[in-house]
C-alpha cells in the first residue's frame, strides 16, 4: 500500500503500542477433539454470516454463536443503485430471521474486548462468550481522522462517506435529490487498498445516470487518490466517454486531506474544490475488533496478516480473520468475503477433527458493476493457493471493457443469489 | 464397549489419513453458490447448478474453457480449475436434489 509521509508518521505513532511478532507464525496446534467445540463469529455481513452457516453445515457438532449489533443486513453491493434511484433502501435491506434455522445462535450485541489467552470475548451488554476458535468478520473501519474536518461535517449531516450501506446511503440519496440542476457532486476515492475497488467508479456512473435523466446540467468531479482508475478501467472509461460525455471530471492523484461542511469545500494538495453535494470516502483499516484481539498486525497496524489457507492470524492463535480486514492480494469484496468464509469454515472443521486442512484451497471472485440503469460489466478471477506464494490468480481472469444488458441481468441475479447464499 | 471404541478410533484415524471431512471438491463447489445461489438454486438470469448431470457439467466447463460454448464470465472461471476439479464439482452438484 502506498503511504505518504504524513500518513506514515501518524500510523507509526498510532501503532507504537502494538507489539509485533515479526514473521512468527503461531499456527494453533490442532485442538484436542472436543464433542462440541465452540466458535464465536463476530459480524454478520457477507463473510461472517456465511462462515457461521458453513460451520454448521460442515461441522454439525460445532456450537456457533454469531454476534452482530445491527437488526438488519444492509448490502453494500447494490447500494450505489440506491444512490442512482434504481433501487430503494428496502431492496438492499434483509433480515437475519433464517440464520437460527441452521442452529446458529444469534446474539445482538457489540464486542468490546477480546482475550486470546483466556479465549473469551467481552460484550457491550456486560456478558462474555468463550470460544475454542474465534472468527472476526467486522468489515472495515473508516479512518475518518485522516481527512481533517470530516468528523465534524459528518456529525452535522453535511458530508458522508456512505461506504458502509445504511443511514448514510439514504442521506446521500436525499442530498442528491435535493441538489439543483446545474449543481456539482464531488466524490473522492481513497488510495488502494480499500473496500470494493470498483465501487467508487460505479457510484460515479450511477449518479451520472441519475443526473442525465433528472438534472442534466449537473457535473461530477471525481477526486481519485490513486494514479489511475483502480478497477475495471476500460469498462468505466467507456461509460464516462460514451454515456456521460462531458459530465464527469476525473482527476487522478487528488487525495483529499480536508473537508469543510460549512463552505462545502474539499481540499487536495492541488486545489480547493467546491460542490453542492460532497461524498468523501476516507481510507480504511481492519475493523476495530481485530485491534482488540491484537490481530491488526501488519507493519502499519492497518490490516490483519493471516495464514491464507486457514485464515488464522499469523500472530494470534485460534483467531481467524475473514473479509475486508485481511491483508492479501485478494480484492476486498463482499463476494470474496463469502469465499474466505467457506475456506475458513472448512479449515476450522478439519482442525477441530485433528486433521490437516486442505493445503490448496481455491477462492473465486465475481464482481459486477452497473454503468447505467440497463448495462453492467464484470471482473472475475479464480485464485489458487500455492504454498510459499499465497493466492495466485489464474491467467484467464479479467474484466469486461464495455457494459451490456446481459451482464445487467446477471448483475441483478447475482445480488439475489449472494444475498440468499449469505442469509437464507 | 472398549473394543468398539478402539475400532471406531482406528476407523477415524484411517479416515483422517485419507480424506477431508469437507472434500476439496465440495469446498470449491461451494464457492460457485455465491453467484449461482444457495444450494446451487438460482433466482433470475444466472442458471442453477443443482441437480445437473455430472457429464453435462464437465462438458460445459471444458467447452467454456475452450471457447466452444459461448458465454460471458464462465470462460474466465472455467480456466481456473483442472479437469479433475470439474469432475469433483460435477459430482457434487449432481447430487443436490
């Protein structure tokens, strides 16, 4: 990952208290086979809910507890479609009602502490849960401190990131609806790695699709912290040049360092950019619970280094991390999280039985992005695990260079199917 | 009783030397579900995989890989697996009712 000097100083300061055991892989010895081993899964998103389901499917003797503070699952994939007016919040919001049918114990709570030596997690409500193995699937924590003024503007309801689907998605849609024709929408893209690499560019397409129909004199300024479009470049450039000609002002290497919700200004190294609606997406790190477990253990204290065949932390035994929080070459996508979850569940089942997990797991990623209300494209890769190398992308992987209607239909079907896979 | 337990333990030891409780084939087939739907049963435009004939599945994967069968995304996926894995996945999907 690329860090500028200022970030590095901040990160090394923040991480100074974290003691890192460099390169020390403390692979937990296979637990002595227990009749009913306990797994606590933290976070019921794409990764966590899937992992809980597959642990019960493949290890019916395992007691699985899934801790999640929210009442409902709100999907980040397709949330850009809500911003574009193609879908509603109801369409991307789903209940957890089916998970207990798999024998999963759902606990509505928030984890406030992890004790890896006692193998317990402490809950906000005051109770605690013990585990034989712990799976952390918290998604990302948005580093709002890295953009000066963001927290104040966010608290005032003036500027949101909407990079976790929910109330901020609904608010951003309202702001876009209230914007006059001829207004300017300013959006920023954090430097990679971040959650959902094509997400920001899809969002620009969805907002442009809305503007084109509802307020065609409006403009979009896309401030990208990366040197170039970070994902599906051909697909998005084709849409911007052909569907939304003259509407999107794309500015690479423009990382915002400050935002002012009163003057509605985003500041980069080069410019102060004014807009009517501002959508600043700060950089991200592994979810807070990973820090509690001591598992946010890469050299910057940002992501979690794991054994990628089992997803067990390289430094904290019996703690597995899946999804966006993992340090790897795998894209941080909801789809990828579901497949981390399955490989992790399979490995845990084998380890509980005292057997070696599959030494060569395979994960696939499929990610569709809409370019308009009738067209989508995809990126797809199969990653095969190789000892010493980690996940190696099979050579045929890649992305489409133009959106079309067939892929739009598959995109919609994909969403229905992955939601069912995670929650049904 | 003790004899029975010892036999069971010996059986378990044999199994652990030879097989995964979750086979490589089932684990990788499960990753298909994220697009093709829970238990291989799809909603919408993406085809279901549940209950497909094994030979048909294997042939389809070979043809996606070679380009003989036209498609959108499947050439990229099919090329990522071996023919032995096609057979393992096909076996798994064929058994879903």
